[in-house]
């Protein structure tokens, strides 16, 4: 009987040990190694990028069904990791281009040059709808000022204006004038005032190749030009327009930049433009918030926010898709991988983590401004970690080190320990993008991105097959380790006795 009782007692002790181990695995893990670091899995990150850049989401344009489907996907993933989901819904300007036709021809000739949407041109994000068949007139950079008047000496009444994006080289125009012509809406309004019926803007951006179609959403401030078509052509497409004309495109551009004078002239060719677009000034979109609660009540009042942009520039017609694999499905994937790893019991954080996926980033980072204007616990945020475009490049670039050296040092130490991917920037820079608003109100912020990594900036080739998996995995690993240390280490973001913060309007 004594022997049986002994075995029974030992069995109870073993059972109790098993129960205790099951109940508090994080505590025992932390006693062994409080700063144990989880390992990022490449397939786990790529799974999200492949999903979010698929045709199903139609380029994730904020305010569309495609974006709403992306919201459902990331919410489902975060919820699966135990995060409590909430949304911040808000209104946003949205323009869905259902179709667009563009061709050129010489009057009297039966031959037409038909261009392909998504291959040689796209519509401006906030193009107006309508049909125009008219002669083309080149008007330089589309500026109408005393210092440079591209409309002087030409008649654009009832015509289509061909102009260049951006501003003349060398910044020789006064800043107060240049600021009035920075967006396509600014230039389109000027063309409309001079009697034009539409604009063909030749993309002069150095962030894409001459043959690449580059999409944008933000076109400038309201009001919307509802019946004024605005197309954006590739540089190669623009050059073709000027073949057999008075000047080549390159000659005309050089003359303007070198002589600081207009070189406008009417082209022999005519253009035919037909845009079908559905415009909504107050479409509904949403930020996604996922709260992963920390286990230590001592840090219950403190939050680490980890965020990325979920929206992109959408799809036009059936042939022009901007997948946004790098910009910014890669950032979203890094955030989701951070949530997956830090939700595991052995890595469960002391401080709570709020994962935020912003909408409206393609419209002046509207989503982050909405977040900062409406989130009730801003004073609990100890740090903001932002991840942008990490699918290409040759090293990690960090923005925010000059304002918050202690935050930057954590990332530097984590990188130096295992990865050595960090580019040690001699010129310290402020946070940018979605992080800019956090920085303005005094929340320590750090932006993870890459150096020389914008090979597919808002172009149709931004597909998952072009992602640099080594860089993607390496940057995500440093992000995860940095967040892990912020949640479990001795980091203090700012004084709890700081004065009332200025909220973003």
C-alpha cells in the first residue's frame, strides 16, 4: 500500500509539472533567455506578398472592392495570431478607370497608331472622363507665368495639350511659382483655363525606365476636373509623338532647360482619347488595427506601434495592373511576419504591440493622419516602427536616427550582431512617409526601407517574382529583433511626464 501511494504521489507531481509548463511557457522561456530571438521564415513572408499582389486585389486602390478584400485578408491573418482587430473607417477620393483608349494619327491619313493601356500609357490617378479628338499642341512644362509662359504664342483652344511632368531642370523658377505647378491637376487646370480639352503628360520621372508605365493616385488638390481627360505617357511614347515634327522631344526639352524659355509649338498629328472613369469624392476606406496584448501588467500603459502601407495605385481597364509587390506588400508582409513570430508563447511580448496597416498612403499618407487624429491612446505609444518597400536594394536604410538615437542604436546593434545589412548613413535623416506625423508630435519613430531599392517604383513590373528574397528576409529579421527588444527590453521612448502633445488635424 505504501509503494502504491508513493507511485500515486509521484504521478501527481509529474502531472502538476506538465500543467505548469503548459500554462506558463513564456515565463520559463524568458528565464532561460529573456532576449531569445525568433527566426523569420522566407516562405511565410513571401506567402503574403504573393497573395496581396495577385489580380484578385486589383492593385489595392483605397476605396475600391479590391482594397476591401485586402483588408479582409490582413484582418484574417492578424486575428489568427490572436490580435484583437479594430478598424478606422474614413472617406477618401477615389477614381476607378474602367477603360481608356488613346491613339494618334495625321489628318487625311487612314493610318492610326493605337497605344495600349498599361504598356505605353496610363491615366492620371484623378483623370476626368470623356472623349476628345483634336490636334495636339506642345506646351513645355505647362507653366503660364511671366518667368516662363509655355502658352505664349500658341493657340490651345479646343486642342489637346502635350506637356512634361515635373519642373524644369536646375530649379531656376522662383519657389512660389514652382509650387503652383507641381501636380498634374495644377497643370491641367492651367490648360483648361486656356481652352484645352485634355492633357497628355509625358512622364519625365527618373524613378522609372523610359518604357515603363508609372501609376500615381495623388494628382493635387480638389476640385476634380470631371470631364477633362489626363493621360500619362511613357517617355518612349512621348518621343514617338514628336517623330517627324518641328522638333524632337529631347531637343525641345533641352532647349527649355538650357535657354530658360518656352519652345511651344503645334504638332501636325491629332490625338483621340476616350476615358471611362467612375469618380467618387467620398469613397470609404479603412486602416486596420491589430492589438497583441502584452503579458506584463507593469507595462500595460505602453504600446509599440508597428505599421506599413496597405494600399497601392490600383488597376486601369483590363490591361493595366499595378501589383504593388514591393510597394508596399513587402512592408505589410514584414508586419504580418512580426505578428506571427511575436504571438508565439515563447516570444510573447511584455509591452503590447499595435499593428497598423494604413490606407490612403498614396494620397499624402492620409491614413496615418487619420490614425493620429483619432487614436485615443497616443500618449501610450513609446515608439513607432514603419516598414516600407524592402523587397529590393543592397542594404538597409533607416530614417529617424538623428531625432531618436537610442531607438536607432537598437536596430544598429541587432543588425551588427547577425546580419550587417545596415547602411551607416552619414547624413542623419528625419522619419518620412507614414512616420512623419508620428515624429511631428514627438513619438520616437524609425523607418525601415532599403538603399537603391526603387527599381519597380509604382510600375506594372512590381510583381512578386521580382522580389529579392534575401534582402526581404534580412530586413524583416532586423525588424522583428528590433521590435522584440523594444517590447521586452529596457527601452524608454519618452518621458511619461511630457507636456500635452499637439494632435494632427
